[in-house]
């Protein structure tokens, strides 16, 4: 079990009082890279993948990384080279995965709102399967497949009405959710899809939420899926694949995190007897602990409830606290003295929104303007959710490997953004083919 916080966890440690990612001083990176920036550890990502692979691989489960967690192509390439597949939710993520060298045959396309153009691109690329989430989407996939002369491999995502007991905005499998098809309707819809010549019905899928710490919801959901597969097969339906989604939480802010061997055992105990090709789709678990957001303390401000620290990273750079009430641990780049007494700091960002705040923090030592801090557990849903709100630069990303680092996404500054807004030529819409109705001015009689 890795150790969270100031003492480090192998790839993250203080050396002579200076915070290091692997063998690279973060202060030295900050000299070359203006803050804020994300920094990832290549070896931490590898270690997470190998730990999960060792746990689930022994029961024949394959892994697809949820690209939405971190879509940087250097990160995707690193995982792909380890043998990891990809779970995507947009056409853009498909292009990123392909650009990273991921074989199309190891890509699964999830999501409730795929366009026909995205479906066509995925089928032409030859992806592993499309996880469909409504009867209407099944009809659209069949229509596209027919038009391009392809047979579409599909799995139906079931909604088992299982509460993952996490934040409401990352719970995806209750009956009120937009995701999936009610589990009681899946067998009938699957049978109809299997009868269509344009479709190859290959299995069922489930995903109940994100940052799940309690294993009980997984057991309930997987048991429900096992019962579903058994009942479908009793009807004569062929169900060779089972995609059980992601959602494994990570250790953060003092929480030990879920036991990955216990998670693997639940998969084995609930669905291992089915003989299905089983896939899991973790995102945060593979990369969340492997990244930091480095920021500079701009100002200190005295407040009634204690000192406020205003940093140069904002909710546009790290959205999770504002969106999910998430609390990311903070590490000073210079280790505080153990005997040093210091106040509790409320850290906020520069964005013109009251929700641009990161939380209350103890144990940071005595801070001064110009100090550098790192928001921990920032490798997932950090840079991938970043924006240019308030016309701020789009945050840069850095990858560390051993004693070296490199930029893997350069900062997009305002000059580059303004180029995207250069006005084109005025165009007059072509008239409709139908006869134009006489135009009557408003207010005329």
C-alpha cells in the first residue's frame, strides 16, 4: 500500500527538503515551465497498470483505460505500450487513441450521444465494440453500418439501478441516470439487435460510477449482470462479452483506498463462472495518483476565518473541487520543518467565480507569496477537464521519467486562442428548394 502525503510514495518524495517526482526536482521543472502546470510520473502510471494487471489478469480480465480521465497522447501511448486498451466516449478521443498508436481492435466506444459521423469513423477504423445505450442508438448504429457496408460489433449497456454511494454527479447507474438501458429491458432489446444483419450483438456492459471506495456496490452490480447473462443465455441468446466498466476509487487525503485484490475477487466470484471475455475500464485508478498540479502562491489575504492563499491555478485548471466538492491534498515544494507552527490556509484561485476555491489546509508550514505548491492526485480529470475560462492560458503538461522531464502538451496562450477567432467571410445561405413564402414584415397589416 502506498503512503499518501508528505512522506512520499516511491515516485514522490522530499529529498533534502525539495519535492521530487521520481528523480526530478519539481522546483527545477518550475524554473523551466511557468506555473500552473500538470506533472505526471511515467513510472507511477506503469506501476499502477502492472498492479491492476497482476490482480485481474490472473482471472482473464483485460483492461481498457478510460481516456476521459487523461487524454494526453503521451499518457495513452505509455499505457498502450504496456498492453492496455482504451475506452473512449467521443470521436475526438478515438483520434487521440489512434494518434497514440493504440490498435483500433483494442478500443471500446461508450457514451450516450454518439453522432452518426462518430459511429461511421469508429466502424471504418475497426474498433473492438460500440457500447450502445438506447434503442434509438441501436437503430442509428444499424443505419450507419448499412450505409457504409460494415457489420457493427455492439454491446448493450445495462442500468442495474445500483447506487455507487459516491457524489451525485459521478453516480451513473441509478434509475434516474441518463446512462444505459433499464436492466429488465436489456434481453428483449438485445434479441432484436441480434436479429439485425448489420449488427453483431456481442455482449452487455455496465458502469455504476466513479471514485468508488466501498466494494459492496460493485458486488451488487456484477451479481445483477451475471443474472442477466444467465437469463439471456436461457433464451438462446449468445453473450460472449461482459464489459464491467470502471469506477475504482483511489487513495487520497488520508484514505487508504480500495483493496485491488478484493476488487478482483469480487469480479471472479460474481461473473467468473460465465466464461465471458471480461473487460474493466479504470481511469482514475491508473493515473489519478500519478499527477500533480503545480501552482504559485500569488497573495496572502487576512480573513475572519484565517489566512487565505490566492494561487495562480484556478477552477479552469482543476475543475473537480468546484464541480464535485473534491478535496485534493496539497504539498509545498519545500518541505515544512516538523517543528514549524503555522495556521490553516484557505486556498482559492484567481477565477472570477465564488466556486473557485480548493479547500482548507493544515500542515503546509508558514507560507509566503512566491511559494510553490502542488495539488496531489491530479493525474485524472485535471488537464482533461481544463478550459480557457476567463481567457486564461490552457494549462501545460509535463511527463517525468527517471531523471528527466519533457513537455507533453505546451501551454496554449491567448495569442494562439485569438487566431482561432479570426472572422471568416460573410456567407449568404442558399435558398431552400421549396418555394419561398412571401415575407411579411413584423408590424405590417
